[in-house]
């Protein structure tokens, strides 16, 4: 048989498949109406297992492919039913309130809490997100959260991940433990320099101060030094301020170029970071959930049962709606052995009914669910 003839037959089968698929989705909608009327859950695991067992038994050596085909059909049917089911969910109420509280333009003014001092990367992120805002400097990430929760500041700025050194786990733990909303994000290109007092030579340096993340991002340079003690501190700008105020000709700081001018230091080397492609992302947080116009990213914290296929079921819901996942990271649950939660970031718009329905289904099916926010990245 010629290839063209085979393809003609495939086209005919595809036409039949499409017709049968549409019939199946019509029936799924009828099932949704029945479940809605009788207050039944969308997921019927026993029914799905029974069908999958029959499918794999009858599919012979192609049972694996048949299993995945019908698993996808179930996911599509459940996604459609989730759009039609009217059972109330917490996430639907949260999204409705967040959209109502938002505005067409993100605020340009207001108090924003920032860990560090003048010249910190978090300060640059604050200026980018809130151009005319007033920055309140605090010592720790916990203090940023406290300032927002207490109402002292409307916003807070927290670093969430670095392209070279990974996620800032302490911030993820704070987001896990506190009910805060992510309302904006921004991404900064980070350039580290080794700064010291004027006239100091590299051979004079015996101590280098910086934040742990910056130390990790300059590990190759630091590992090549002999007889130099590396001391972590709270912030790269704080490190520069500390070296400036110490008056020590044996101390240096890994910090940014603007900090050299701010604190009267000179650059000993500007080629100290492991990668030129060094970016840090920041989350702008608020106490109340708000979704502003242009929001096209969603951040979630999910917990699923510790069983085979649990994470796949979550990811299949995204695949069924062609939603791009830009981040998936696991984090151990404090005080529990070998139990994990997952941080997800999606490219999706909550104005779309199918996206909200997907989140509602995740809330119903996951052991834990927390919508961190929907936001735009600037």
C-alpha cells in the first residue's frame, strides 16, 4: 500500500475519532449536569480504574498507549465538567475578590518593605516595580513579611530565585507559612564586584563579606583564593557598608557597582561571578490578594498524596489545557518525613473560565492548595 493510501485511511479514522470524541464530551457534559444536581464529586476513581483495566486488557501489546489515551480522555472530560460544576470553592471566591480589588494600572506609590540598605538589589527591584514608592529598610526577610502582614507597608519585596544559585529557600518557606499574595514580579541582571577601601590591593585582603547567595554565585573566584576567610552577612549592600565603616584595609565586599559609589569603595575586580547570565527574580507581595490588569502568571503551592501517579495527575490537568508550566520545585514539609509540597508557576490568565476551572479542580483533588497570586512580570 502506498503512503498516500495509508494517510487517506488515517484521515478517515481521524474523522471517526473526532466524531466519537465529540459524542463522548457531550455525554461528559450530561454527567456533569447529573453530578451538579446530586452534589457528586467530579472525580470517580473507581469508575476510571475499571475502564482503564478493561482498556489495557483488550489492547494487547499496545496496552501502554491505550492506557495513556484513555487517561487523557478522562482528564479532558474532568476539565470540561469542572467548568460546568457550580459547587463553591475557596479559590473561585479568592479570584473573584482579587479581580474586583485590582485596577487597570499597578500602583506607582506607597510604602514597600525591603531587606537590606540603600544600594541592595532588592532596592533596585523596589524602584522598578514601584517607581515613586517609599522604601522601608528592614534586616531580614521575616521582617519584610511582618511589615506587610501588620499593615505597616502595603507591599514587600523578596528575592525568590537566582539563575546561577537556585531558589531562595527561606523565602519559599515564608510563602508557605504566611498567607500573602504575589502581585508583581521582576527580574534583574546581577553584576557582582569585589569592593574595598581606596588604595587597597588584592594581596591585602584576608576577609570577604557578602550575602550567601552572592557567595554562591562567585564560588569559582572565591575557591581560587588562598588564606581568605569568606563571611556571610545579611545583604550585599550591607557588606559594602560594613567594609566602608570598618576602615579595615584587609576587608572586601562582594557587592554591586552602585554600592562602590554609595559607600566610597573602589573595585578590585569586576570579573568574579561564575556566569555572566546571572539574573535574580523578585516577588512583590501584599497582605490582601489583588490581581491587576495584565496578569499572565500564576504561582501555586500544592500538596499531593504520596502515591504513584499523584504528580502526573496534576501535570496532566495543565497539559489538557495547553498551559505552560515555567517552574516546578519540591520542598520538604517541616516535621514530616519524606513528604513534599510543590511550588508551581504557570503562564495563564485567570480571566479565562477554563483556567479558573482547572484551579478549582486542583483545589478539590489536592491534599493542599494555596494560590499565591496572579501577576505580571516587569
